[in-house]
């Protein structure tokens, strides 16, 4: 049956982050961890009207924002301070008076920017920064940032206005040499030189777009909390629907793509912090996280048999780094097993789960993500575990996206 499904399914770009770009707040920043608003809407539409919704892997807060737009109460978890900040900015309601205050503050900041060009302004300690922006563009961005801090405060401060800083995040990417024409980022061979007038005009246009997209108040409530999804504590509240898309076992580090935003917003100050965060993230292996895989072990925990077989096949491949990547796959599903074992701490009896996941291949060995997660769920007492193919992920015939569903009996 699975092969018949594969033959019939298409790539369905409407079920990816590409679909979100024109959908108001969902399109504020283009990040590959996002998945389709359309898919989340379909799942929520099939649930009880007043169900409380959880996304334990918030990312760009797609689930939480969609739920709040639908009228539900939703909570999501993340460990990345930038994503927690971004998600909460997305999930607030804003008045027309507030929007005007932001416009006035930004106008004042833009007016100050030319005079600030003559002084030495802080720049983010991003490695090889002039690969991203020319020296001319950097000078303008740095001066504008100082002016915005004077008007709104640093992004992480409680008094700061998130809307002005979301627009600034868009600005730093749109003036950079980075290109987002595939799952991750690439760079143009030359950086563009933007003068102050061009940068401030572009910033004003971006801000107008951001403010326009949040003109309507949300009818539900959404919130992003700092919680490690591998060890979810008792919280005094429970959820009847889980809709989430954890990182896929494909060894793509999302922290790497987030770096420009995190450095400019001062949520990241040095490369080691990025590596530490990647180590804590499920599926993260960048920087120091990669080296730590060489000494990591699962502490004898009972894991799905299909996972043991998969890891063994990858490790036996006559290829450089086969053992390293086998350990990576093992750790990914070990962390997911920990997550699923702590998730019942916040589930209502009968809670319905939807995990949007993708399979992977390593040296020709298919990692059957839905089968491995499904076996983990059954081992941990989840019921009615099933999976269905949603879409073909790219031109590789072996890669698909799935909805793995289950129910917590309680």
C-alpha cells in the first residue's frame, strides 16, 4: 500500500514553507523549519472546536499562530531564544494606536541614522561578515540599529517593540548576499553596496508590510515557552491536540540558518553558543555538536528494533564518516524517544497527535522515520498509531513527508 501511495503523491509546494510567504505574519521571515499553514489548518479543522493545542517543536510558531488565528488556545515549546521571541511577537494582537507608535518611532530612528554614520557602531561578530554584507551596507545597518535601540530598546528587552525588530530582521537579509533558493542558503559571488537612502527606504517598505499584516487582532491565544522537548515537565495544564513538525533526521542544522538574525538581535554572541544550542536541539549537529557525537552513547535505553537495524546498516557502509552518521541517526531517534516519553505529562486522556516528519537516506540506506517513530510510540503506550504520506519532498524518489498520528489513552 505504501508503494501505491508513493506513486500517486506529488511534491505539493502548497504543503511547504513556500505556501506561507504571502500569508501575513506567517511570511514575516523565510525560514526552512516552517511547514505549511494549510496543513495545520486542515488538522485543526478536524478537531473539537475548543481543543487546546500544543506544538512541542515551535520553530517559527506556525502551529501556534494558526491555532490563535482559528480561535484556539495554543502553546508551543522551543529552546532557541530567538525563535521564542519571534513566535511571541507573531502571536500578539496589536492595535492601530500601537502601529502608529511604531511608525513614529521608526521615522525618528531613520532621521537619526545619517548622523550616526560618522561614529563607530557595533556590528555583530558573525564569522566572515563581509561575505554577507559589503562594508558600505554594514555601516548603514549598524547605524540604523543604534538608532532603533535608542527608540525601542534592545530586542530582548521587555520594553522593546518586536514589530520594528522583525522588520529589521527582514532588512538585514534582503540587503545581504544570501540567497534562499533551496532548502538552505547560498551566497552571491559579490555583495551589493547599499547607501543610507536605499536602506532606509527599503526598511520603511518592509515595516509597512509587517504592520499591515498584523492589523487584525487574533481571536485565540498563542504563546511560546522555553521548554526542552526531550524533558517536558508537569505544567498544570493539558492539551487535547498535538500538531508539530520536529526537525528531520537529515543533518541540516537550523541554527546555522538562524545565525544572521540571532547575531544582529544579540541573542547570540559567539560561535560556541550556537554549537551548544545545536547539541541540545533534536537533530542538531553543527560545530561542537558534531565532535561530541564521537563519544555520545544512548545509556543502554531500550529503543525500537527497527532503529537498531537502521543504525547498523549505516555503520556497516564502507564510507568515510559512516559510524559518525550512524551515531547521529541513533541520537536523533533517542532524543525523539525521550520526547515521546515525557509528552504525556501535558496530554489529556484521548489526546490526538500529528507529527509531520520526513524520511532520509544515508549512503543509500533509507531511514524510515514514520516506522521508527511509530514503534517508539507503541513501546511507550500510545494507541492507534498510523502514518500516511503527505507529499513527495524533492526529485529523490525515496524522500517523502508523512503525517504520523497516534492517540494517548491516558
